[in-house]
């Protein structure tokens, strides 16, 4: 059985982390496969990406059995070849990426979710910056995204204490977008991915890029970028359709062009 399941459904690329007996923790094979399928998400057919975990967990981070094995990859190799290329692919992908956190997300698994554009979690899901509990530091861009999401105080405490945070607490502190009921989590979270897949894909990609850049830009630089990207958005077919549909008092039919 493949450690990553991949299919495109209704223009949504569905990626399932699939090592359920190890809470979908990452080994080298799974990390490299995830990179391969993220590359496939650049296709025109794909208009949103949906990442979830098989069975009860989302992802328990690094498979710790792999790091203590005789032929264990070195730490530098794990970051440089496994996690960092995944983060870069997720951030550079010109598509909205939805993380549907169906269960526990720990270590690199938690930070993988936080790299995504919209994070929803089942009410029974939880987030753990588990690294400090084994004497490590948070990687997979956790030290970049978490303080930007929840502020320095919360980030420091969560990372130093390694405490479990419920989905409800994560929503309250702004770590994630929304908690959804357990009962129909898979269908409700997938509907969200379908909704964004029907939106003007290029405008959404520009929004993602602008938000990424805003982390480092001055106000003046950001205003300049908004000017530039608003012109790009106005040049898309979807903008034409959006305005026409409004004038004609009908629902727009966006194509992603
Ligand atoms: C696991 C794992 C796991 C293997 C559950 N590995 N089997 C980067 C640089 C280089 C090296 C190191 O790592 C990194 C990045 C990182 O991600 S470091 C952080 C690594 N992750 C963790 O420290 C989390 C470890 N897991 C846990 O603390 C718990 O499993 C959590 C809190 C996630 C879930 O607890 P439970 O719901 O009670 O489940 P469980 O512990 O019973 O796990 C179920 C099974 O999954 C169990 O196997 P078993 O054969 O006993 O049923 C676990 O051994 C296995 N599993 N996480 N990371």
C-alpha cells in the first residue's frame, strides 16, 4: 500500500497521508512521495489541494523508529531532503491548500498543517509541538508560521512545553481557521476544498502570494504589490466573468483562467 494516496476529484487534488499504523508519521518514502504528488498539483486540472490523514490521526511527525535505525538518514538529510522541500512546494504552489486535520497532528505533522493556506480540524483533533519533549527544536517551518499565527508568547509556550492543544483552543488562538464536527468532518472539509476549487484560481494564487510577501514587506512595498497584482487579476477571464455575472444577476461560472 502506498504511503501517500493521490487522486483528483472535482478539480481538487486529494492527498492522504497513509501510514495509519504509525499515525501517518513520516519516513523517507512518504516524504519523497508527498513531494512528487505536490509537483503533480501544478496541473491545470487541479484548482485546490486537500491534505488529510488516513484513519484516526493526521500525522505524528517524523517516524522516530526511522531515526534510530542502523541505516538512519542524518538529521541534515531529513530536513534538507524531506521536510524543507515539502514546505517550499506547499508555499510556492499557486493553488489554495486545505489541511483537513482529522486527528492528532504532532511535531512535523502539526507544522505541515500550519504551512497550508486554510486549516480546518475535527473537534476531536489536537496539535502538539512535540519536539521539545524529545530534546529537539520545532522544524518544518514551525518557528516561522506559529509565532505569526498566534503571537510570540503563545508560540514560545506551546513550543517549550510541548502541550497538547485541542482543536477548539487552536481555533480560539488563531492557529487554525475552523473546527468542524467529527460526525461529517470528511465531507464538510472536502466541501470547503471544492468551494475554493470553484473560485477564481488565479486571484486565489495572487492572494496567497501577497500574504506570503506581507510577512517581510514594508507597507509601501505591499501597496506596490497590491497595485501590480490587482492589474494581473483584472486581466484574468475569471474577473470578466465575475463582473458580468454580477451585472446579469446570476451566479458566476469561473474556469480558473
Ligand atoms: C509512532 C509515532 C512516531 C513512530 C506514533 N514515530 N511511531 C525532524 C528532524 C529529524 C528527526 C526527528 O524529527 C524531526 C521532526 C519531528 O517531527 S520530531 C517529533 C516527532 N514526533 C513525536 O515526537 C510524536 C510522537 N508521538 C506521540 O507523542 C504520540 O504518538 C501522539 C501524542 C502523537 C499520539 O498519541 P496516542 O494517540 O496515544 O497514540 P500512540 O502513541 O498509541 O500511537 C499509535 C501508534 O503509532 C503507536 O504504535 P503501536 O505499535 O504501539 O500501536 C506509536 O508507536 C505509533 N507512533 N507516533 N512519531
